């Protein structure tokens, strides 16, 4: 089953693009089929509960029904593997 991920940053372009590429590649390697879309943090409330995961590069607060993962470690490289593993675990748990 294809999992729906929204990658969001403040502009919906720069950092979310880098993160999306790394996450999509990692998910493929782990056998998790994903459909990724980029957006802005402001779009998340309208997609809450509709997609499987939000992957963000800025603080979005709490209160979402959809799981949220802060992907800043993917940009810095510090803790990247742990975040990628967390993303795959969340997607597998939602099956």
C-alpha cells in the first residue's frame, strides 16, 4: 500500500526538497512505497488526518492527528539515520 507523505517547510521549496529526496530513497531501500508531495507548513491543517505522515523542517507545534516528524537532522546530518528509521517505522505501523 502506498503511503502518503507531505514534506513541509516554510516556503514549500528549498529544505523540503532535500529532505524529500533522501526520505524517498531511504523508503525505497526499505521496501516502503511512498507518494511524496511538498507543501508549506500553512497547508498542514487542511491535510491533517488525510495523509499518513507530515515530515517538516520547521516547528509546526502539536495537535495534529497525522504523525509529525521533524526532519532537521536530515539536513544537518546529525541524527539522520535515526530520523529515517523513525519515518519508516511510522509508515509501517500505519499499515
